[in-house]
């Protein structure tokens, strides 16, 4: 049965103007006046007949004028009839969501699924007529290069919503692909846009692309609104998509990995890898996992390990269906190196080659001498075989056994390495304040003042000279700190801050503070993967010293009450709590070791064992000294220099990269000096290729039409019946206007 649609229903508000002619007539009608004549009987009958005739013509005239307004308004509202019995080519807006996430790199009969999806998308657009329009929305964005729109418009890809349409909530710029400010007209131009979309190495949520597509179709003024989704419909990507609620949109799904292909989705991938230090100090242990997502066991899988492109080992793995196999390999540390070494782990190529490689940036070991200065020299004993986290003891157990334990030295050298240093990069040496001398300071780059009460004038002068000559300081407070002495002598000489008083009651354990990130991008917090305002660790701080930063100091982290926790000034850090278990349980938490290490690496220039790892699409953020602004550069795996945005933050420089998409190792330079290296690896979620079944898809997209890949040719030349009625109403309006002229002329009296 035919259905009547209004393509511009807003214009129906114009029907308010239909009674205007009637109102004009009522308010402008003249009242007859009585005039006295001697004899009027002979014309009275004639007057009555003429008055009745004029009244009928006036009513007819008002009716015609009201009908003219009504038909014009209806014509502007663009009524249309659709239905199987309606003949005619209905105007169409077709939007294609093209999945270009990494899982679309699956090879099917020697051809990538993404390439097949591109062919299908072109077929859909080629089936449109020149009067139709549409758009292409890749799930993972697109590269620039769309031709300029006829008649002007922006050049390149415009990713904002059409004019007059707000971007849907949760949809970020970059999910849409259209030119100008609306949908693109012409099948040739739409088909040409497909080749501008590249396969991404990243994992992208589908919700943004779906919301963006529906936003464009919501402002279409065509009879037929069609949404095509060409995807592998990977379960991890689509199962949590919200069902579309927009009415009047015909949805067609083209799944490229149907149920018939599910049994053939055999895939091996490298899930993760890490490096841990070994004894002796010249070795590191590389541990990695190989996952099997197939339905059959994989036996004797060869795994190659390369260092800077040269094979250093080959392992063999047996991996059961749906399980992981953990392998390891000892690596010999390169001594004297100044740049990171790229370690590659390679699997034999299968039908999904993108996850058959894994990269690590192995940093060269940098041994840093650290001098720990305290009022007393704790006994250098270990807990539980030498592990720094109080050997996994409970918090209360750690407090009870903390007497005489040198937590700082254990954190800097957790293994039982000899006095020659270790792969953790630190050579700690503890002395008392009375042993502080110029000779001790000359041997190290960093000094930790841990819970020092007072210093003599000579000792304070030695530390001030050490700092002014480039030495670095980490000041840790505690119960021995003399606040008045610190404010009058020590801090004015070493750190621009002021101590106010102690927060927390000794022995009180019911209330506590948490450590919160203030500058989340700061290098000392890079191991914690937190955002501003998030909790750095679950450690509970029961006591601290309230501090105020002065001059050029800044707060990197604060306690949950808003009090500064870690302050930074040039060449120094101040920690306003203590490493004493009576003050907090930090030393018994997993955050103590990485926090202390990152503090000293940041101050003293040391580096981690392995560079940070990213997934495709991530953005690198790093904070550097401001003087490196002119020389800093980031080079990708192929040798291409990446674009960087730079923001001055006082004495620091915050750099942000463009999204990192290429797999491999990236290197950050200041001039010719390599500062650090990073690796970009596939998101493990993309290796799980299992698609949603047709039944599951129909639960999300109710009433959708599912077209198999083999039947995708039927999408070309699809008949889209529909008949717009506005020409008929416009002609009818013109007819009423002509009739109005004729009736109006017949009323005008003639001489």
C-alpha cells in the first residue's frame, strides 16, 4: 500500500497563513449606510440580486486565495508517495560505512577483505543516479585528498556534521568523510572517494561511525534514505553497538566473514612481550606469549627473534586451540650503546599477517650512581629474598619488620647483584649526614635526602654547590624533619618551597590520603597510565607534611585533599610524605618501585629497560626541557619524520605527536642525540576475528537486510520507486492564482 511522506515537514507550519485572506476580509468589510430617497422601490429588487452575487463572488475569491496558499505550502513540504505500486525513480541518499579497522586486513583467497569491501562500496555508489547523493564514512577516519566540491566549498575531507546538524554525542571529529557541508552528489565522485580510504592498523569503535552516518541521513530531503554497512562485523567491535533508533532509514548489512568462513579463521598472534633484568648484569630475559585463536592446535610453530633486523634466535611453540604459549629468550646486553635496539618477534605469515610481528625498543643500560643521605644508616637487609615490595608481606607485617630496613636501596637494587651495578640502572650508596663530603658527591649524579633533620653549614654548602654544578636532588620528608630549619636554611638553598605543618595523627589508621596525578603526562608518572585527577596507586598515606611551592616550582602529584605531594623545581623533586611504613603503606605497594625509579630516571637522565608501547592511533605525549624545543624530532619506523605540536609549560616543553599508525619503532631525538624510543604494536583485540552471526546482527539492526558477499552484485541498479508530488501541488497553486485573477476582475465594476 502506498505511503505518503513529507520530505520537508517543517514547511507545514506555513498553513498558519491560510486564514489570512478571511481575516483581511473580515477586518476590512464596510458597513452599508442608509440614505433617504423619495422613491426606491423600483431598484430595491435589483440591489438585492446584485448584493447576493457579489457576496458569492467574495466567498469564492477568499476560498481560492486560501487554497493557493495551502497548495503552495504543501508543495514546499515536498509530499511524496512510496510503495511497491508506485512508479518512478525516487530520489535517494545513500551513506556507506566502510570498515577499515585492522581486522579487515584478513586475506581471503589471496585478497584482503578490505579490498573486497572497497569493491562493494563502489558498486553501491555506481548504482545511484546523477541526482542522488551520499557519503562515505570509514570507521577509522580517512586520509586527505577529496576533490574540491563544485561551486566552492572546503577542500579535502570535512569531518564535521552537516550544516544545521550537531555532531552526535560521543562522536569525535574525524569519523565522517564528506566534502563541503552536506552529502556529495553524483555516483562517480562517491565511487572515487573509496580509493582515498586506507586500511588502518588500529582498533576503532563502530559506534562513532554509525552515529555520524545517521546524523547525515537525518537531514536528507530525499525520498529514500539508505545506510549500507560493509564490514567483517568483528564481535569485539560490534557487539556493544547501540541499536539505531532513526526511522525511515533502510539498513543493509554486508558481512564479509559469514558463518561459512568462521571455521577457516585460523590465526596466530603475538600477544605481549616484556623484558626483565637477569643475573649476571649483562643479560636480560625476554618473555612473550603466542596466542592461537583458531579451532585446531598449532604444533611446532617457528618463532624468529631479530635484533636490528638480524636473527638472534628461533623458538618453536605448541599452542592449543584458544590458548597461549609463553616463551622466553635471554638477551645479551650491548655495552656502551647510546641508542635503543629494536627487537622483533616474528611468526610465519598466515591469513592475517598484521599481528604476526611484535616490536620492542630495548634501551641501553645506563648505570646511575645514587647517594642516599640520612641521619642514620639502616641495616641493608632484604625481605623475602631481596624483593623490594616488603617481599609481598601484608602492610601490617611490613610495618612490624621495617626497623633497620633500607627500602630505598632495595628499590634501586632489588636483585642480589654484586656491587658493580645491575640492569635496573642504579648503583645506590647510603651514608649518614656526617659522612657527606665533596668526594662522595663527586662520584654521583643524584642525591636523595631521606628524612634528614638538619645539616651543618658545611654540609648544606656542599649540597648547594653540587646542585648548582648540575647535580640532582630528591628530598624526602619524614618524622625527623625540623620544619623551622627547613624553611629558614635548607629549602631556601636547595628547593623553592615552604613547609607549613604535619597533617595526620600518629597511629591513626582510619583516615588516609590518596596520591592523585596533577600533570599526568609528566615522565615520572608514565608507568602508571593515568589521566589528570586519577589515582596513581592504591597506597594509603596517613601522615604528610603540608607544603607550598614558591617561585618556579610546580605540583606533579597531589594528595586527595588537594595538598601537594610531589613538587618539582629545576634539578630537584620534593616528596612531602615519607618512605616510612609508619606514615603510609607506599613501600608495601606495587607503586613504590616504579615511582622511585621514574623520579630518579627523570632527574638523572636514566632510562627504562624497554621503551613505552603504543597501539595504532595513539598519540605520544612527552615532557622535555624547554631548551630542546628547536631541535626535538620524532622519526617513525620507515624513517619519516612525524609532525609534533609543542606547548611551553614554564621551564618544560610538552610535545604531542600525530596519531601513530605505522607498526614498528619510533625514535625521539634532540638534534643528533636519541632521547628515547617507543614501539607501536597491534591491539590484541584485532586478532580476535570471530564475527557476529546473522541472528546477532538482526538483534542490533532490527529489520535490516543482510546481503552476502556473493550477492553484493545485486546492490547495483537497485530500483528505488517513489514519486514526489510537489510539482502537482505547485501547478495547482498556479491554477488557483490564475482563477483568483479572473474572479477578482469580474467583481471590478465597469463604466
